[in-house]
């Protein structure tokens, strides 16, 4: 059994390409749920799940209200809704105001995921042009979670990764092409416990 139980990812400008790179490196046997906030225009009809599905061996879907989070599934926050994780490991959707000018907000997902999964959570910040995720990475770290941040040098927009690196003690900073293979290795190694 894996020590880690879930992965949360935040991305903004340039995120679709970055997410495609990370997710394409994961096999269909990847054992954890992956929950993603990608900033989208509020009224866009989200085809993000379909776009990313072409690059991934795992099932990808938009998260639904009260849905039970399952292993080996990638969940995407719907446009114009905050995505929250409840302590019973189900999703909630919220139309409360934007956080850091964003809805969905990375901070909202990361904070609620940190409360639900505590030290068994992996948080990841990829490319983006704002500071959304700063508060969230602090909450993940405070509860003993593990942080992987895209090397700002390889980010289409470096503000989000730079801000995350400045906000919390990060476990690993990697070029985008190395993140997927590293995540797989980390999860496989973690079967023995958190000392990695």
C-alpha cells in the first residue's frame, strides 16, 4: 500500500501543455487519484478533460458534486467552480467568489486537500502567471505533505512556480519533462513509508 494517497496539481497560463507532458508519463496502473485545477475562462465550455485524455493512459473526467474520489482517476475542476475535497474524500463544488482572481482556485483545492489527506498528499505547482497556490502550498507543507514545483526556467509563465518556491519549503524542483517520471518513482518508492 502506498504511503501517499492523492496528488493535487495547480496550473494556469501554459498549463494544458505542461499537464499533457506530466500526465503522458504516467501508466494506467498509476495508483493514486490526481486532482487538477487549471485556470480557465469562466464561461468556457470545458473540453480540458477530452484534450488531456488524448495524452493520458488514465481515465480523466470533470469532478462532480458529492463524487467519491477513486484511485487511478484524474479529476479536473469544472470551469467557474471552486473544487473542494471533504474530509470523507468526496468533492464539493462552490460558486463563492474568486480567490486570487480565480475560480476555480488552486488555493481552495490545496487547502481542503491538505485537511483531508494531511501528510499523505503530494502537491504540485506548474506554469502560471499569478500567485494562486501560495497559501495552498503552505497548508500542504504545514500538514506534512510533499511538494513538487516545476522549474520556473521551463515554465511558459514563471510567476506561479516562483511564488510557490518562495512561499514554502519545497521537496523537489524539476524541469517539466522530469516531473511525470519522478512522480511515478516517488509513489512507487513510498510503499515503504514516508522516509523518502
